[in-house]
C-alpha cells in the first residue's frame, strides 16, 4: 500500500505542462503487494500517470491514475500495447493485468497488456465514503422513500466529492481523454483497445472523440448509451428474464444430477421464494437482494449452482449479502435518472415487472436508485453515436446476456454502420471473448491482424 501512496503523491506533486499535447511518461516500477494470492512478479510493472482533474483546465490540479503493464512474452514479435477497459463501472483494470486471467495465450504473447484503475476506482483517487445504513431500500415503496433516497444520495455524493478530487469529473468522455493520454504515454501512435461490459462505453466515447487515433477497438458485451430511461429499464429486465428462461429450459433438458431442480416447477418455486422475501422471510436480506440473485449466477453462467441456491432458498437458507456497488461518480455522470416523483418511479417499476415477470427488475432499477437526485444536466448525456473510424469497431455479444442485452449490441452496431461489425455468440452469459475457440479466434485475429469478420458472423454456443 505504501507504493500506491508513493505513486499518488508523486502524481499529485506534478502540474503537467502542455498535457493536452504531450503527457508525462510512465515511470514503471514494482507493483505493491495488495492483491491476495497474487504477489508482485517481475513480468508486471506499475506506474502512476499524472492527469488533470479537469481536462478543461489542463494546467490545473492533477491526480495520479494507477496503471499496470504485463510484458509480452514474445517481445520479438510484439504487436504493441493492448489496453484493456475494465467494466462495472468500478472494476479494477490493474487487478485484471496483475491476475492475467482475462487474456488468451496469444494476446499474452503478442501484446504488452496494459490497464488502469479509472477515476474514483480503488487505487485512483478513490473516495472514502459510505452510504448510510438506514437509507431507503433499492426498490422504493412510496413518496417518502423517494424523497429520502434523493436526500441520502446527495449526502453520500457530497461526502465522496470531499474525499476525491475527481468524483465530479469521472464520466466516460472524461475518462476517454485519460485513455488518450495513456496511449501517448505508452508511445503508441494509435490505440488498440478491448473494452468489456461498461468498458465498452469508454471504447465508444474514445472512438467518437478520437477516430483518427484508433487502430482496433473491441466492444465485448456492449453497453448502449442511446436509450431513454424507460427503454433502458425495460431491455435490462427483459435480458435477465430471457436468461432465466434459458436456465429453466436447460434444467428441464438435463438430468437431476446436473440440475437438482429437474422435474420440478422451477418458476413456481422461484415465485414462492420471492413471495417469502416480500414477507421478510430472509431477513436481513431485502426482497431486492433475493431477486438480484439470478444476475450473479446467470452472467457466468453457473446454472447448476443457481439451481442449488434455489433449492437452498426454498429450504429457508438466508444467503450472504450480494455485492451491488456501482461507481456512482462514473455511472451517474453518464446515466440520467430524471425521475421527478414516486408516481413516475412507479410507472418505470411497472415496465420492469411486465418485461421480467419471473425476475422482476434486472439491473435497471438499481441504476435508478444509484443516480436518483444527481445534478442535471449530466456530463455525458445519452446520444446517438457518431463514429467514423477507418477500421470498424468489433462488437461481440452473447445472444442470451443477462446484463448487456443483445438488442443493445444490435442497436450500437446499427448506429456505427460501416464503422462497426457485430459478431454474435449464440450462447449465454455476460462476456463472451473466452467462451470457446471461435470467440477467442475472432477477437484475436482482429486485434493482432486487423482481420474483420464477415457481416452476420456468429460463433456457436458452448454449454
């Protein structure tokens, strides 16, 4: 941890001159021993890149963005640096590089793999703030809950902003500027980038702002930034319902040894679990926490384990609390939640319930809860993409993705036109790059050789 503090102190002491044209270099050194089971190794180095808090004032206050690099194994045939865009928002790119488990053998051979902790995430100017324990539930019940949620959110954000200089400057268009500064600091003439989940929005914003600096960009599990709030919630919920339906169908096809619920009415059992949660039957877990269980199990997907959890919940198990954190400084700068009152909120809740009768919500209602009351207008409002790159962006999405709906990928591909090419993984889960040999080869050939898949390309499902 002392090394991280040293990185940050070094970066904060620098006021970069001419940062908009030539950012400071990266003073690579050893990484701190701060990831359990992943001690520092000689093949991964870390540094902090000094960046302006506000790109509109490039000579003003700065902060340190912590970066990690894993050296290519085959330096003689290295393509260059591949920058990985972490998802979440709130995931650590530094940890992805340190662990090295998100990349194929060919990528590890041919690229220096680089990633970073974005603004407000872990090692990079992360705020020290905690939501109040008695805040309203994620799913609001009345106008009093609505008003209390806005008040609690604003108090929390004020606490965050007081402890992080970049909390109010962390939207994806701003982080795209950070990404371009990183590209320059790496000595790369053009960017080679692989964004996953929410990291795809960063790739989209970069391509829109810097189309001439794109070598290759992969968007894996595509985030659609051009959706009205109601449609965002509806498609999120429908995607989770689709994945739940796929799970139920699988359980009906396999044996009891594979699915412990085989031969039972899975949907009726799950419905009874949600009704028990509504009656506080899993205290201290809330109804929303119980209803959110499918998100975690279906995104991998871990169907046998999800079936076992349903069986255990039916037997009365009170599960541990799920992780529902969202980096609000990033997300709320990209995502408007302009819900004026509980009446409008209830209409949106009804949209989610109608789209997902068995799973109720999807992640959309959590998104609203996270950003309700954020100052308007937001820094990076949803808009139709305007991207004109020489090399098309490669989009890859599972047809049955519970988090980033397949229709999102289709919509983004349509917006990109000739500047995008969608490859469909005909299977399940959130994140499909390493699903099988086909998905891996499509991405690797694009990133390494700039081979563009044919229109309508797809990869078969692998269960």
